[in-house]
C-alpha cells in the first residue's frame, strides 16, 4: 500500500488491517509522518511531533499484536492531541508563551485511556491560544491553516486537530469544545466532530477554559471513527468532579439502524430568523434535511429560545470562569498573551456576580426548555457555522464571521452535538450541519449522522494538497 | 463601579484595585474597551426576577426523559 492510500484509510479500516497483521503500525506511522513532513509546512497543524514516542508505541503495538494480544480498534492507531491535553513528559503549551515551558508529569485521563487502548501519539496540535482567541499571528507559533485552501481559516479553537485530520496526517485527534471549538474546525475542515454531553468525557489533565462549559471530543473523517474514539475516552473519572458517574454505552451499536422512524426537529429559526446564514450554508443544510426525510425520518420544525439568549448566557459564564483561570497571569504577565486572547479575557474583570448568577439561572431555564422541546424529537438539526470558511488573514472577515454560529446553545445546555459535512462551496470549501441529541444520547446522534453519511459521499472527498 | 460610564481615571484605578498593575498604556486601552464589552453583555443578558428557589443544574439521562 502506498503512502497516499494509508493517509486516507479510515480509523476503522486501519484497525482491521492492523488486527489482521496486514498493516504494520510502524509502517503506518512512518507513512503518515512522511505525508506531514511533505505538507505541514503549508498548514502548521502540528505544534510538535512526538516521533520517538510514536515509533516506540507503534513498535510495542506491533509486538503485542504479533503475540496475539490485540487490545481493540485503537491498537496501533495514530492520533493527535490538542495542545491543551497533557501527555506526561511532553510540553503542553496551550499555544501560548505563558505555558511555553510547561511539561506535565502526568497524563490527562483521556490520554491514559488512549494509551491503554494502544493508541500511538503522533504529536501535539495547534490551537487558538488557551482554546480561545485566535487566529493569532503574535504567538510563539503560527496559526494552523485550512487544507482545503491554506488562505482560509481552519475554524477553532482545535485548529491543528482539524487541519491534520483533514489533511490525512492522522485519522483522529482530540479537541476541546467550550463554545464550539471541536465543531468549528470540524465544520470548516470537512470533518466529523463530536461535542459529547457535558460530563461524558473527563477533563482532568486538560487546561481549563470554563469549568462548567468545557468538554473534550474527537475529530475524525467518518462518523464510525468518531464513535470508536468516543468509546475509548468516555466514562466516569474520579479526577474530574463533573464526570458523569455511570458507564457509557457502546457508541457504535446503533450506527447501522438507519434513519427510518427517527423524529427529527429542524431548528430553522437559528439560521433564518435569529441570524441569516450564507445562502450556500442554508441550501446545503436544507438539502440535507430533505434527504433525511427521504431516508424515512419524520421531519418537522422545532422552536427553542433565540440564539441571542444562548450567546449572552455562554459569554457571561465563559468570561467569568476564564478570568478566574487566567487572573494570576493577567496580573503578572499580561504582555505574554497574544493581543486577541488578552482582549477576550479582560471583560471578565467587569462581569458582575449578579450577572453570573442570572446567567446560571437562564442556563437552567434553557436546559428545561430544550428537554421539553425534545420530548417530541429524537434528534435536532441546525447549522453549525453561518458562513463558509473566511480568509484567515482578513481580520475584518474573521471578526464578522466568528460569532455567527449556532454551536454555543449546546454548550450552554450540555447536550451532545455533532457536525458533519453536507457539501462544498463552488470554490471547494466545506459546508456543515449539526445534529443534536438529548443529554447522554450520543448513540442516537451517531445513528442519524451515520445514516446521512452513508447516503452521501461528502466524507469521501479529499483536500487538494500539492 | 457606578451605573454611569466610568472615566478613564476611574478605570485605571479599578485596574489597580483588581491587581492589573502591569498593563501597558495600550493594554489599559484594551481594558477600557473591555468595560464596554461587559456592560453591553450585561444589558443583553435576559434576567429572571422571580423568587423561585433554584436547584443546581443537572443533566437528565435518556431513561429519565
């Protein structure tokens, strides 16, 4: 098998080949590094490759499998970690001068789980500084760029994770999502990205942004791959006080159940009334909704609170909690932040306690309202980004499009939300939709997404890297 | 802070009060703009004035719904 073929194996395909000893994990790792060596100078998706670790872990996997000790579908599979997630002995910088020399002595819980599953760490991936505030050009490392066109924004904050998976450097990566930071790069890079239910995946060993909003989730090229990775990282963790205390289901079980009979609510007012999405986005999502109806789902419109309510709730909570995280460094080292992040953090100094309390009360009301609305539906569908990717060096366009999104509501209410591609612009940039489920009902979200994916060929397209 | 828009001097004083003593003049400008951002956000935030008791946020499972 030649390098290009290996680059585009799905995780599930690679797992079968590795299990059957038709693919050497070491050769797989070497092929993927050869690809990133050739192209990542254009994309800057890696902050740091971890070649020695990768080769060592791949050799160990190969040895174990040859001895008949196959651990499961992540054994020998390469992955990347957003550089806010700890791997013992490897710097976690959060893409910031503030943590430039930070070397953790312990794995994040998600890292431990990936290591125990036999995964192979390829490197730490670019992010917006401290998972918010980019794209920035005044940090120790440049921002990642979109493989579909390097002049365009990857989305963020899990920008390197999105770029690397889309470019075929790795089949899977972990990101974090506080206001859409898994789903934004997945959307703009043409990937599948899952923000699991709050509490489903441990955040222990992950640099926090906002304690009551932060989640960790996978970015992959297919729905099945995404469910496989979530299987490995989900579950209770005593190191994370917000961790849900029950054993998760197998997220791949419902994948092949199809769309027939699912009740699908379309939250159309998010992108037609609360904000007006770009016509390309609206058309692609509406075509997807029509297809989903044709696959046997019962599709009808769903009404919840306008986007503004979610946005102000999210920002009030996020700014307050992020300021608490960063207060010491803002006092001692304000000039070591990039300007974009510092400007986003400083409003936290002015958020009044009463506003934080009111935001928390509003949050609870929004959660109750969504629960009630979902009594009539199995999943909800809406847009992810209101616009196709913008030009990364056009600060005005970045400022205009960054807040135009419908991801934040599902951080506020905590339920699972997945994005997947639904088409491309005329110039070949990815378009995406969002599928949302009830709290802890990721299996139904994956089921709907997989049924749609199987009926289209969007996830089979490849970016034109030269 | 008063309800009226604070002056630059008041905001510089507030920065010192909250320990932001290392801000450069350009960063003080950012701090002043941040006050406007937070003020606008506070105005936008829907408010609940009811006296109902508020239990903590919890997430319900699929089985409970």
